[in-house]
């Protein structure tokens, strides 16, 4: 595999992780724009995964924004029991609570990469959006420096942290019968398994 192709693969992987992280945020008016970018990345990089995109696009186009916001809140925000809490600590720590040991584990990975949480960020460090964004960050650091330490940290983070909880998280989302988010979680799981 030539160097240009390898670099392009990393660019696609980083972009897909960034776009997935944005789709786990509360849906806003720009959801179709974000989704269109994800669609193009998946078509270009993982055409065999387009079946997820086709189903998600149909839901996105047919569902009013308010319905998407309600589905998102029921799954990931509350105010009642969350159907699929988007936090690593819920799945990795025996107490099934937020801000457990695995939250600190995620924070330690960020610190190893030279990052400190922004005091304005309201989510715990082990939120799915933050963890996907971190993969984007590590990949970008590698692409800008060509220093393999960033890829090694990315591999370690995915293998020893993120991939340990993405499957039970995706199962909870899948069990919810919330079609757009079911496919988003399954696509996320597929992407992370193949990084």
C-alpha cells in the first residue's frame, strides 16, 4: 500500500470519527449537512457499510427535527432513566454510574496526549462524543507529525478502553428500536472494530 493511500485512509478514519461524534450530539438544523458529510466519507472509504447510511438517511429526511431531539433525549440525555447512557463508566464500572474509575481512565489518556478538559465542557470525559473526538484528535496529530506514538496511543485507547464498552452501548441503542440511532450505534461499532 503506497504512502498516499495510507494517509488518505487515516484522513477518512479521522473524519468519520469526528462526524459520528457530532451525530451523537443533540440534533440541530445542520444534522443533514453533517449526515451528508458522513455519507460521502463512508461511500468513499467503506462502501460496504453504505447500508447503514441508506437507512439513516431515509429516517433523517422523514423525521421532523423535534422527533429526532425527543429520540436523542430518551436515549442519551434524560431527564428520566436513560435508555442507552453514552458514558463508558456505566458499562465498565461495576457501580453502573457516571464518573467512575473508567472516567478517570479516559481522562488519563487525554492527559497523555497533552489535553486537559475544558472547564466549559459539561459532559464527563468518557462521553461517546468526547471519546470519538479523541480518536479524531490522535489521528490528526499523527498526520501532522508522522510520529507513530499517536497511532500507538490511538490503538491502545480503542483496544483497552473504547472497544470494551461500545458493544454493550450499541446493544442498548439497538434494543431501543430507535432506527436512526440504532444504525448510528451499529456503524460506530463497525468503524471502531476496523480501526
